[in-house]
């Protein structure tokens, strides 16, 4: 498999910047730092490295040359969940059950050479519940639409839409159900002919049916239209 000189330079710069960030921090901070801080550092380093990537041989790109019909892709994503508006899940006068958290997801899709991808996915969020629950878990089952730009480049900007069914409760138990809609933008970076690294920023809207948390007898998801979250994501996708 051919490797462009631009790809080697991008990898060297990416590695160097990551090492410089890690070496500049005191070791004791890593013992006490929260995962969100580490995630923010990693995302910053990756965003700095991406502009160094250059054109690659189109035969090596995940989308393939125009003659290729398409391929299946399975991936794993993780990221930081940041609440933007939680008026429904966190009514005034009660502790919030949907605070800062972490996301883990598994998307599966079919991708055409023209950049269009269709598929589905499962994802769960572990959210801080401030003592009401040990941890609030949001589980989603969604359909996916994705469009990737610049198929002849090693870096593919993309937009993604997802929507589907939502379950929320303490741990992986279900206290309420509802729906979710996601819109996001980011990019994919070719690592090899069948492996892609991705990073996205997504806005997620949630709406659940009303329910009561037994720990504080609070009625939730009664007032307000929607809850909104921002998710900073990174992931790997493998072409089958």
C-alpha cells in the first residue's frame, strides 16, 4: 500500500504535538484530573494536527475511486457530553440528573463512493446525577444519514444527522422513554485503506415523557419543550 509523504509528515507532527502536551503537564495532575479535562486536551491536539494532512492516493481512500460501489463500515465513538439546556429533566428547586457526562456509541453504515452514508447505531451516555441516581444512563437507537465531502483528499469533512428512540433511567434501567435528534459536523482522517479516524461536534435534542424520581419525589420532563446537549466526539471506523 502506498503512503504519501504528506501523510508521514502529518503523522510526525501529530505525534510531536501530543508528546509536547503530555510532557508539559505535572504528573500529579493526571492522578486527580477528571476525564473531561483529558478529553479536551486530546481533542485540541487532534484539531491542530488535521490541517497538516495532504492529498492521498484516491485508491487508498475509504470512499474509494468512483468505480467502487461502496462498503459497509462499523465504528466505535466516545466523547464528552455537555448540557446546554436541561429545564425538562432538571426542574427548578431539584438536583439535576443530566449533568456533565460521557458518551459511548457503536454506529453501523453503508457508504457509497459519492460520499453518502446510511445506517443505524446504538449509544449510551453516563451522566452525573448529583445524588438523585448513582448515574443517569441515556440509551438511544437511531437511524443515520451522513455526507462526506472531498472524496479525493485524505481528510473528509462531513455532516451527520441522526434521530430515533430514547430510554433514560438510573443505571441501565428505564424510568422514561422519548425521542432524540442529532445534527453534527466534523471530519474523517484516513489512517489506512480500511481504517478511518473521526472527530465531530454534535448538538443533541432530547424529549422524554414525564416521570418522577423517587429519591426526591420530583416530577420531571413536565415543563419546557426540549433538553439540549453538546457532544464532542472522537472515534474509529473500519471498512468491511
